[in-house]
C-alpha cells in the first residue's frame, strides 16, 4: 500500500480522497464497524469554509439547519446578538457528513477497512513503515510508504512516532446531547452561553433544528461535563426557559484539543492530521474546516513525497510549514482570544456583552462571512472604529483580570 490512513473521520476521509485522486493507493483503517458512529460532534460548520473545500452545497439531507444569527448570553443574563446579512453557518448531521466524505474517498479509489483498529506503528530504524492492525481478534501488519494519522484527539500514534502530543492543559472535556421539546428558541440563531459558572474554560451551545429538537452541549476544563450540562439546562436564566419541557434523548462525551497546532506533526514516513494534530479553533473548538484544510495539504505533500521516493521527515516538514501558512496566524490570534475568555470573570463577561450591545458592535459585523479564519476576520473588521473601541475595552478587562 502507498499510504495508510488511521481513522475514517472527516480528516482521514478527506486526506484519503485527495490522495486517491492523485493516483495514490490508499487504505483507511477505522476501528468502528460503521463510518460516523458513534457521533460526538455538534456539526456546526461555516458555509464559506465548506465551500472553500468544495463541499457546499451538501445534498442528501446532511444539512439540518442554516443560521444567520448568533445570540451570545452572559451567565448573569446579558445578551448580545449578531445578525448577519445571509446564512453563514449550517448544522450538519455528522453521521451523514462523515459517510458522505467516506463515499467520496471510496469513489476516488480509497479502500476502507472497517472494524480494524490500528494497534501501533511499524517502525524500522526510526522510519515509520506501516501499521499493525487488529480485526476480529486477529493482528496483521500492513506496510505503507507513508502513514497518515487521523485518529482524532487520542494522539497515541503521535507519541509512538516519537512526537510530543498536545500542550498541557490544552484539552477540554465536552458533552453533546440531542434534546427534544425545546421551547422559545430562535430557529435561525445559534445560542452561545459564556461564563465560568456553567462551562468553565469553554462555553455552552444550543443549535436548534427545525423540528423542535436541538443539539446542546458544553465543555469544561475540569469536572464532570454531564453535571455542568444538567446545571446549565436547569439553572441558566435563559437556557432553563428553553429546556423547561425538554427531554435528553442521547448524550455523548469526547475531548476537544484547544491548545493550538501541535508543534511537530511529521516524522520519517508519518504525518498527523485533524484533531490528532491540534488543527482546531481554540475559540470555538470547531475542528472540521481546519482539519480538512490541513488534510488536503497533507495529501498534496504525501503524494509528492511518494512520487519522489522521499518520505523523510526532511521532506514531510513541508506539510507542517504549509499548515502554519494556511491556519497558523488565525490559530495564534484565537489562542489569545481563548486566554482572554478564560481570564475574565463572569461579571466582567456580563459587562463586556452589555458594552457590545450598547455600542452597536453588531452593526459593524453585519457583513462578516469569515468565521473560521478569525485572525483575518479581526483584521478586516478592525477598520471600523467601533471594533477598535471594543477591543480597547476588552484589553482593559484583560489587564484588570490579570492584575
Ligand atoms: C462535543 C463536541 C462538539 C463539537 N462540535 C463541533 C462543531 O460544531 N463544529 C466543528 O467544526 N467541530 C466540532 N467539534 C470538533 C470535531 O468533532 C473534530 O474537530 C473533528 O471530528 C475532527 O475530525 P478528525 O477526523 O480529526 O477526528 P475524529 O472525527 O475524531 O475521527 C477519528 C476517527 O479515527 C478512528 N480511530 C481512532 N483511533 C483509531 C485506531 N487506533 N484505529 C482505527 N481507527 C481509529 C475513530 O473511530 C474516528 O472515526 C466538536 C467536538 C466535540 C467533542
């Protein structure tokens, strides 16, 4: 096999498709017996990001809703809404989305081996030469010119390849629930609930579907996210009204890496993509668009490496450099925003949202379309004086929080 992909999530399947399109013989090993199951993700994606990857519009009932508004709530009840000129984000059904990506990869020539868990890397003289898989209790070695690690947040293989994983303290524990009988919710708006009291180190979200159900979740830096979810649904001044008749139909737990790009995600014969490489927005935890963007780059570099017969770390370094060029600036800006959000108190957050509402910041954001590349988005809106004033206010809050 030319290339082996570990994991049939979105990053793995997108890398597989892009490799197969370049004529690379590629096999995807996925530990579960079905693609997309179990699901743990809210599937809230930017339409522009998907379009840039050639994935929008999406058919087949994958899109559950579209949004042109975001409502931000402080834990003390202040709110601030951003209404955009047209739908900017969508909620996708992640099971169907993952299957769609896998279907495209298969159509391009990739081979899927389901129920096949990769147990470890085959390493010879420091060079990754393939993987050991286990299927139905039987182990088998599969050799490959290059191994693409798309195993998600666990980052076991990264360590086996001799690379450091995520930065300490950079991972939050998340819960995602399917909730029925949601009331008083704006169907064209995602709800973002900030504050330590309900989601310390992150935020809670409500993503409504058109049928009265919603995806509801949050993440926390420490503690049991399920306990925080119950508290959020019962006690938050706004959310508790939405959930007064609600029933939780399904709940899933998973981690999100928020610490930024992993410093080194290549070794001889080895690349990591997606969550495994920390290709996630530190502000929102969204990893699909960045993961796929970098998976596309990984396929470009890996296919070129195979063509030249040079899969050395020296050549594969190009992958890391191109990812830094593509998303590094934005990830670094978002890391600073995340630090700001983590540092301020609930009272300060409350006054920040009131300040934004009073100053009419929403008007300055009306034309925003870019929500993935938030560094670039900030540079764009910085031309407006009201945004300067807001940033100055936030900076003062940040200094006060760290005084
Ligand atoms: C609660 C929650 C909500 C989220 N909401 C959003 C959102 O709204 N928008 C957004 O953009 N992002 C969101 N994310 C993040 C998003 O889910 C991830 O960034 C994205 O799924 C990463 O894709 P991936 O392919 O790198 O990894 P994954 O989707 O985790 O896929 C990894 C795959 O590898 C398989 N695998 C793992 N180990 C092995 C092994 N050893 N052998 C074989 N197979 C293996 C797994 O079974 C899995 O199928 C959310 C995350 C969480 C936890």
